[in-house]
C-alpha cells in the first residue's frame, strides 16, 4: 500500500481521514468541500456537524428544520443508506 499524505481540515485543523474500500485500498483522500463555512477541505466530523447545517440554514431552512434533516441523516446512516455510500439492508 502506498504512503498516504494526510491533509488537514481547514475548520478544526485535525487530519482528514482517507476513505477506504473493503479491500483496504484508499479511494478518497480529500475530505469534503468546506464552503460556505471556510475555503478549502474539511473532515467528515466538521462536514456533518458544521458545514451541512450551515448550508441548510443558508438554503432557507430554520434551525429546527435543519436539526430535523440532520437527525434524519443520522437515522439513514444507522440503517445503511446510500446517503453515506452504503448498501441498504434489503440489498445484502
């Protein structure tokens, strides 16, 4: 396996974790687009907790509506939805 250069989150300054295939091969090293919060790339934690809620609010959703959307995303992640690039239980 090749050496992976760690990139740093432009929001929290933590390393951006690589995404790996089931075989252990890195397929994505660049994290997430941090706009509109910051210019650059961010880690998954900042993307989920800061960037996406900010985008929802900028799109006109209230804070309460944004929280509801984020709770729905978490529920979908726990169920293995395509939103997070995973298969649903019915497809396994």
